[in-house]
């Protein structure tokens, strides 16, 4: 039979445990409230500028890595005329068609590399100059900047609204906002990506853009402008939902662990890298299927053939499993991880830094306005 002292001790332990659980639950809720309070000081235009800066900086950092990777691939398996490959820098995917076997300027094999990134980097810079490392930047910026601006701005606006309306379940707001924002951004950008691919593969000028649109719509209806959207959403929506949920949770936990009210650059960088890595691993099978389907559709377009029924997402997945087994759906694990993790980290930390900069500016303006009003 327990003594009074033992009973009192048990009650204290239970009370302490309950108090700790409440604290652990409240730190994320407090972070959500802080997020909402800070969002009121940021305008959508400022969010767009911050996301645009993040997209530019991320592209500048990651593009050289992909240019080097593509050059290494070119010397081992050069593409023939009409063949396609997917150029991806962690932010956007771009389908590129080799018309004459040499491909783009940043794909042409101009030297022999021993297979290492360091050797390729040194030889490319020595033979072609430093600027050649960013020769793949234009196709990235054409689509990455508008897509990123729409995506990040939509996420912040949606997340702010959902946090207010969901109240007790506000911790799920990043998950829903991330998925919804990705659907919106992908839906808006998909027609532009299809048109850009057609212009590239069919060697048409921008003056013939209206002709491209009319011919596609006339042949296959308005839904032709969103061809390939399904595989994109299968990969990007789960990625986005997991990424934002884990990012917000990780950022709030690190702030709580380090006893800081505002997330530092290192906190946002680490949270972005970890959450991006986790999401990229979880959605890798969808990425493999999407890439295979993009290449198949691109090669059919290059040869002016109609897409076959076998190019559907489900059939592509079955074919990959039949050819390579289940492990085929996880091909390219390390390249995707190496590319996506730094891209996510650089993008989100730059975006958060930009928002903090504008927030500080807005607060200073409000303070000056208040002082001026008080004096008058």
C-alpha cells in the first residue's frame, strides 16, 4: 500500500508530465500565432519579391552542378537526333530535345572527363570559361521564377487563412496549404511548359506562339494544354504537403530548442534541407515515372507521332517494375537527394530572409508613422 509521500510524488510526476506535454503542444501553436502576426506585416507583393529572389539565387547555385552532371552523362551515352532528356535543377524540370545529336550548348561534349565532378569542373572552366557553368540558366529561369512566385506566395496566403480557421488543428495548415498551392502553381504553369516544349522541339519562333496554341487546341481540345499535368501532380503535391508540414514543424522545434523567438538563417536552412530530403525520398517513385513519361512524350513529339496509350502513368509504372523490379522505381536516389536538398535549403532560407527584411522595413515605417502622428 502506497504511503502518502509516494502518492504525493506520483501526483507530482503526473502533473509534471502533463505540464510538459502541454508545453510541447503549445510551442507549435505559439509559432502558428507568431506566424499569423508576422504575416500581417508582409504584403503579397513583398512575398513575390522574396520568392523571386530565392528562385534566382537557387538557380545560380544549383545550375552549375546540373550542367556538369549533364556533360558527364553526354560522354558516356550521347543522345541521337530526336532523343530527349530531362534537365532538372531541383526547382523545375525542363524537357530538352536533341535535334542534331549535339543538343544544347550546355549538353555538347567538348572534352573528356574522368568521371568526377571536380575533374569536369576544372576542365569546363579551363576550356570554356566560368560562364559556361551557367549556360543552362535561361531555360531554368523562364519557368522557375513565375512558378516559384505563384507557389510560395499562394502558400503563405493560404496558410495564414487556414491557421485562423482551423484553430485547434492549425498544425495541419502547412500540409493543406502546401498541397493546394502546388496544385494551383502546376495548373497555371503547365500550359506554358507545354508551349515552351513545343516551341523548342518544333523550332518555331515566339511570333508563332498563337499558332501553336490554336493547333494544339484544335487537334486535342483545351485539355491538351494540360497534358502531363497528372504525373506532375502525383509527384509534386505529396512532396509539397510533406515538405511544408515537416519544414514548419522542424523550424518551430529548432526555435524552441534553441530558445529563440525568430528563426535564424541556419534554422531555416537546416529545416529546408531536412524536410526537402525526406519529401524527395518519399516521392521518388513518382519522380521516376514522371521523368520516364516526359521523355517518352517528348520523343514522340520530336518524331511528330501521336502519344500511345502505353504512355499513361500506370502503364509506365508497370513497365518500369517489369524491366527493373521494384528498385527501378527508386532509381536515381542519390542524384535526386543531392540536388533537391540544397535547392530546398537555399530557396526557403533566402525566401525567409527576404520576408524578414521586408517585415523589418514595414515595422520601421509603422514606427515612424506612429511617431509622426503623435508629434502632430
